[in-house]
C-alpha cells in the first residue's frame, strides 16, 4: 500500500567544524502501517552524544509503533475511540524506550576523559546523563483507516491528502517553558509533545524533516510548495529518491547550513491517480509565488 524513503545529510557548517551529523532518519513500510521518522540531536556543548540520541529516538519510535501494532485489529478498533489518550501512551512508551537505549549505551560506553575535558567538574556534575543524548523527534504514521503524527522540538511534518494541499497538520504550541528546548531528554518530556490525528481522508504522502530543511527556504509558502512538487513526482520517476537526496544535500548548504533529514511515506497508487490534480497545484503555486514576488517588489518601490 505504501512506499517510503529517508535520508540524512551533514550540513555545511558541520562539515567546516568537523562535527558529525547530529540527525537520524528512517522509514518503515509494513502490511498494515507505514512510518516516517526523523530526529535532530541538539549538538550543543552539554549534548555531546546527541548524534547517538537521535539514532536511539528513531529506533525507539519504530519499536514502539511496532509494539502497538502487534494486535492490529484491536489497535485499529480502539485507537479512533480515544486517539488523544492512545497517542499520549505512544509518546510515553517512546520516551521509556529511548531512556532504556540511552542507559544501555552509557553503561557500555562510560563518559570519556576527552568528553569531560570541555567542562569544569562542577559544570559536569550539573548535567543529567540523559542530556548528553538530547534530541528532537518527529514521526508520521499512516494506517489503513487513519493517519497520525507526533512531534517534540523543532522540525516539520507536512502531509498531502487527496485534496492536494500540502499542510502542517500539527498545531504548534509553546508547551516548553521559556529558555527550554523541547527534547526527549527533558524531565516531563511527554508534556512537550504535540500531535495530530486524521481519519476519513486518504493520505497521498507525508514528510518529516529536521529544521535544516525548513531554514533553507525563504518562506513558509516556498517550503510547502516544495512538498507539493515532490508529491507530484512520486508516481512518475523511478530515480526520484536519488534526486531528492541530491536536492537535500544541496540544501544543507543554504540557510543555517545545518544537517538535513527528510523521511517520506507515500501511496504510489493514490499519487498516480491524482497526478493531474497535483500538477495543477504545482502550476497554481508557481503563479501565486510570482504574484507574491511582484507585490513585494511593488511594496519596496
């Protein structure tokens, strides 16, 4: 029913500084559901193992969703009855799985003298061990009868249903207190999650991306239009995944020059059935973009 692809590339700023890629991404396509997931390790001083933290976040998400889908019929029957409660349970399980992976890694790989060298003794003692691995997380899950997603921290989740509109279905709220980055490593992290649930609509494609992709665009409209273009080409080009990888690699040198991850799940049959409509959307978006540019030029005169 679904196909997918996912890639993470190192940003130009990290190439220049010698910092490893802090992003991780993955997708899963099974008989009953598909998942697109990305995570962005914070990469700052106290999060010195965040590249591993993002990897564990992706793994924890795939493990958790697989566990909830063990009894497919029961899950699909009960989820729509109280989706907010179920999504919160999923978020809690992801956090628990992530913490277990972090604890196991730290047990087998104690902090090295080189890692400690950047801190004074007092500074290091103030850092909770899970903060070494701090990361964001975004995932979209498409089932047979519904689509849902979850997010903690920055980045973007874009969906395209059979109306052809590229939208961010998650209503962002300032759930994290001032000066605190929403992260899996936070105490009470479950309260920082946002999510969405949609049924009775057919999903053509869903995209999860880290904020390095968003910052490579000049505006929200350009960012959304980009996803419409990708969706319009999903059914037609057998080499399209390689083209997307080439594009996001190029975009990792724009904007903040940050790492870029993009994970996608899509329904190739629906993409093919709606290709004419999607192409019309692309042309409409081009006209709107030209009008916005013209209006901007007029306002600057």
